[in-house]
C-alpha cells in the first residue's frame, strides 16, 4: 500500500488534535502510522538525497499546510494544538477535506 495522499491526512490529523490539548509531532506521526497502516518498509522510504523519510516529510507538510490555513498552531517546535477554526472546519468536513476547501473556509 502506498503512502497516503497529502489531502487524505488533513481530517485524521485534525481529529488527533481535536481535543484541544498539545500534541507532539512524534505522537501525530505514530497515530497516522497506525491509522493508515504504514508498513515498516514504507517508513524507510526516502527521496534521493533526502535526510528524512517520505513519511516524516509527508506529516510535516500536512502540519505546515494546516498551520498555514490557521487550523492548527505551532506552540513550540514539534508541538501542535488545534485552533477554533480547525475545530469548526472539522465539524463541517468530518469525513474528508480538500486543499481548496481548507483554503476557502
């Protein structure tokens, strides 16, 4: 099974953060690994000349996108919390969320 698509991870990541508590990126990665049934082999995949794995990179890009859309906030390096806007968007889009919908909301 290939790694999930970028947009596919928006809602699951928001769900992890939806309790309003602070969450470390390592916890978010672990929960996405379980949710999407990421295999050990997939966890080792890298882009040529990259230092981090594709999966680590994917989660980082998802969090950066959600942060830029003001649905999550970076409390300090590696620690995130959902915003009120993020909670509202999650209620409106409980199953899936596209980049267009995220930006438009």
